């Protein structure tokens, strides 16, 4: 059994399937997917990694961001459940971090140190294409994803992948390729903006992110746009740009 | 350094230097364009350095026709390269006959007349730092394959690294991203901090960080960690 209500689930699926909006923003979309997944299965953290043109997994969005969590996503560039899921196109479910040292010597101890107990990774796949992985962390001993929740998360991942790739089917990849490169660059801008805000306000980068995200939500602007303004035209957002 | 990058650098090295060009940045970028043409079976490649308000400076091109087309884009104030720079993402037009004449009503006929049937524009950028655009042109319509797209993006990366390093650091030094792979977020965060500290652009901030790393003989990732850990800060240069 799952604890997710059918109505809530249906809402989320519609949200996830709808990429055919004029001003589609890949980072915003992935943020939404990560956030919805985390709340649906009550996971402390969910992240999304997408493969760049070299086939390397790059972190793009998460349900929440702090330096320690970011590091966990970045480490999976080299090893970890997401890389396994990406390469094998098969999900990694209920991996016990306390026992996963031999499997992921770099990732597992860091994840355990961050307070997580279990980890799962779902490939973003459609037939033979795997474009990335969705990462779910669990923080309670013995907590695992119930079979129904596993199905739900994989279905969300599948719907999101279909939605992203259908543009590619129609226009032979140009749109998704452009979006992906744009998103990869936006991720860099977000990090630059964290640093700029941290410097101006004398806070750490995690606090800087919270300030930036709060501002984006209050003003109903995209996170990437706010980040870009912070770094290129600070006069436009005095609240963030001035101490 | 990854394989793709090494291959692209080798392709560039194999290009002969143009006899009437002086050595240095312009010559290297010209050879980069020539190498891209070969690697991507293109009819031409052009690179334009741009600043934030769209004004452009140096242009390198594989040949005079492409150089003319690059200049024309800026004279007309429209084109795939300008759009890619403004939108901060590649603009890929596999067929100039399909649906783009309204987007660039003056540029498309001019490009078409000069034999261009496909155009692929890649912004040269590192987050908020934008330095220009690299364009690949073909005389036949068709998409870039996944592999070709990867190659084109690698050429763009090398072009970016070259522009970031100026003539003082070899292109093989990279942007520092390869070295700092595990701590990329921290590298960019530090870059943002330095931008505020020195009151400079993203490119200038990265230059200061790399110069410091080079002078202290320390990995760039360590310099970034010191900056975010507030053990190190830079000051504005005295005028």
C-alpha cells in the first residue's frame, strides 16, 4: 500500500507530463519533479542528474540544496547509485548505506555521514535512451521504499522522460540539446549567484541559496533568472544585491 | 583532460598557421575554426567575441565568406549566433528552409545566398560569464548527429578556455573545470564571491583565481575551497 492519495498523484502526473509550454525551463521542471517526488514519498532529499553531451552525469536540480547534499550529487559523477542506474537502465532500490561501502567507497560513507540510511536511483529512460537518473534518499533506519512507492517514482521518472524526449522525436533533438546546454549553464549561474550573495551578505552559500530561492518564490520568477540577475545586474534586485 | 578535448586540441594543432596572420589569439582561433570545419564536415565555421550589450570585437573565421557572414549578422543585428548568445543556449538550425525566415528576415536570405543551408550556434559561456559565440555552417541541410553535437560543444569549450586564458595560459590548461570536477559547485561559488570582491566579471574572477593557483602552485579546487571557507579573499586592483 502507498500513503499517496490518488488525487494528489494524478495532479503531479499532469504537472510532470506538461512540458509543452512556451517558456519551458528545464531546471524549473526538474526542480518541480524533485520536489513533488520528495513530498509524495516523504523522502528527505531527491535529486536529478542528467547526462551531458559527453555522457557524464551532471547535477541539475534537487528538492533542497545544501553544500553537503550537493557534494553527494557531484560525487556520483564518478560512482554511486545514479551512475549504476544510468548505465544499467535499471533502478537501484533500498540500498543500505551502512553496507554499501564496498560498492560505492566514495559515495556511501559520505551519504551515511550526511545522515541518510538508504538510497535509491531511478533511470530516466525511454526504450533504449537513458538521459539521466533520479536520486531518492531515505533517513530512517529500516525505512525503505514500499513496492507501491517504487512503482510510483519509476512512473514519474518515465513520464518525465517521455515528456522531455517527445520534443526530440518531433524536432530531432535540437530542442532538448539546446535546453540541456542552457540548463547546465543555468546551474553554473546558480552557483555563481550563491557565491555573490554569500559575499555581499556575509552568509554561507547554503543560506545564500535559501535567500535566492525565497526571493524567486515571492516574486514568482524562475530561479535561473533571479540567479542571472544577481550576477549580471545586481541593481535590479536590491534586496539580494545589497547587504 | 578527457579524450574528446585531447582530440580537438590535436586537430587544432594540425592546422597550418595562416602565413599572413601574426601568432597569438587570432591565429589560434582561426585554426580552431578550420579544425572544426574538417571535424564536422562543415562548409564554414566562425567565432565572434561579444560583450554583454551585444557589441562584438574580434572575429575569427575559416574563410572570407564566413567572415563576411559573421560581420553581416552584427550589421543586421539578427541571426542564430546573436540569439544563442542572448538566450545562453545553443541555437541549432538543421534546415534554413524550415520556419526560420520570420525569425531572422534579413539574415536568412543573405545566408542562403552565400550557400548556407544549416547553421549551429554555440554560446561561449561559463555561467553568467559570456564571451562570444561559435558558429558552424553547412551547405546541406541536416541535423548534427549526437556525436557531432558533442564534438561541436567540445570545440566551443576549447574556444572558451582559449578566450578565458588569453595568450598567457595554453588552451590545454582548460578552464579549471576538469581539475575541479568533484568540487565544481564550490568553484563557481568561489567565482561568484570573487566577482563581488574585485567588482569584476565572471571571466575576470576566474582569471584571478587561476593566476593565484598558478602562482601558489596549488590546485584550483583548493583555492576555491579557501575562498568559500573565507580563508582567502581578493581585493580590487588598485587603479
